[in-house]
C-alpha cells in the first residue's frame, strides 16, 4: 500500500514535467554551430551550450561557453510572463542584468536582456519544424542595430 502511494505521488510530480518537455520543442540542450552562425561585429565564441529545462511551473535557462576572455556561465529561472528575473553569471558582472521571457508560439520565444534596468538586447529564438535546430537572432537595442544570427543544434 505504501509503495502504491509512493508511486502515485511520483507520477503526480513527474508526469506534468515530462508532458511539459514533450510539448515544448525548446526544452533540452543546444550546442552552437559556430561555422553556421554570424557574429557581426564581434568575435564568435569558441563554443557555447544553451540549456532550457522545466523547473516547477516555470523553466531555467542556462548558457555556458568559452570566448576570447575565457569561460562564462549565466542562468535565470522564469516564466513566459514578461517579468524581469535576475541573471546569475560567472564571471560576476558589475552591472545588474535581468531577463524577461515571452512566448510567441509553440516554437518561438524571446528574451529581453536589461542592464541596470535599461533594455539592451532582444533575442528571438525559433526552433525548426523538425526540432533539430534553433536560430537565435539578437538585436542590440542601445547601440544601434547590431545583429547576431546564432544557429544551435539539439543534443
């Protein structure tokens, strides 16, 4: 009897999370394809991995990579509600960074990145119909129109 209750309890907590992952093509681990991506102006990272995972009734987004300055990591936990959430980063940043997330459709989502409360970057991510690639187009809003076109492959 106790075992049946334990199994039922585990199903209550794991099925919604599994269903969320199955309904969202963006959930998973994505590696940048540097050769197919465009970083203008600026140098491309040596490597970069984006992770999108369900957490409670929201999700966690984390980014790990290596660029000319060395390794970096950032993460934030949020919802598709447009609310600003703090970003934790290493190396530590002097400025305060926040993300706000919006869902456009089943395959498209946006992140607005703010620095000290000022909108600096808009990133629109679109997962391909087959779910194997994701394109992230970044537009810097504070210094003119600078675009990056980053192609990720699902792992």
